[in-house]
């Protein structure tokens, strides 16, 4: 049973030792498919740019793990922690048309600066697909979640009253929505900015319960 539990943990399943449908599928995976996965991983590694000298941060996406090192040569972890990454792609093709944009891409970038007590500038996709439907069910959703309507994502942007007119302009894309810093903020207390083409950054989170899951992919 211990070996089965180890297998389940390694593949992000609930390690209950029970050989259910998902565990059985893993056990029955052909050796040829595993070889193909190894070849793909090696090819991905080949395209990763050479790391510069000095401290660096590494996020292992499929392992849901972050490591930070003082230098490239040092193998002593300065920091090691679990992370939440983008939603893993479903093996059933075409099951979710939005899967690709929910995944975390593989890239390298240089950490430039930190932001303490950040605003969460809500992307248009999340606004239209998640926030607005929730607002339709609960007219007080924005106030309850410390959100405000603005024309642009800057600290000095004027804040619009939450009324029928401004909400209508949210739907049309004329205005934007952001969440104020605070206890409910989705980015927590700090975010780490490394400019890239994917609008991705590392950040804190108030949803600590997510880290209790075996498979830490979300949204």
C-alpha cells in the first residue's frame, strides 16, 4: 500500500492507497508513453536559456514547487515552498476551450521589483467569465469583495461609483475592475514582478487551503 500511496503522491492524486480509476490508468500507462514524456521533458530543457551567474529562483510547474538559491553553483536551498500554478491541461482534448490560457507557460525572466499591499488588476477574461456572472447573482458582490471600478490601472485613477451606469461600462469594456489591498485581496500582501510577455508574476495568497491539495493547480 505504501508503494501505491507514493505513486499517487508523485502523480498528484489523493494518496489513499486505493487503486481507483485514475491510479489504474497510471499503472497501465505504456512504457513507450513514458519514454515519450522523458524525451519531451529533455527537449524542453534544451530550450531553456542558460542561467546567469548569481541568485536565482526556480519554479517547477508540474511539481508545484519553488526553490530559491544564492548562486547558480550552490545546491543548498535558501528557500523551498509549494506554489499554486495554472490549471493543468485536461487529457481529454477539447473538453475545455479555455484550458490553454489557464496554463502556466515555461519561460525565464529577471526579477525587477516587489509590490507590497498590491491592487489586483482583474483581467478582462476573469471579469467577463467569472466576476460579472457572480455580480448578476449578488448585486453587492463588488462591495463584499472590496472591489472598485476605475478607468485605468494606476494608483491615482479616479474611482467610479458602483451603479447601473458604471457596471454597464464594465460590460462594454470601457471601464476596469480592481480589488483594493487588504485581507481579501487575491494577491495577498506582496507580488514579485519580472516583466514578461505573459503578464505573469509571483504573489502571495490568502487562500492557504489550496496548499493542502495534492495537486496545486488552480483557475
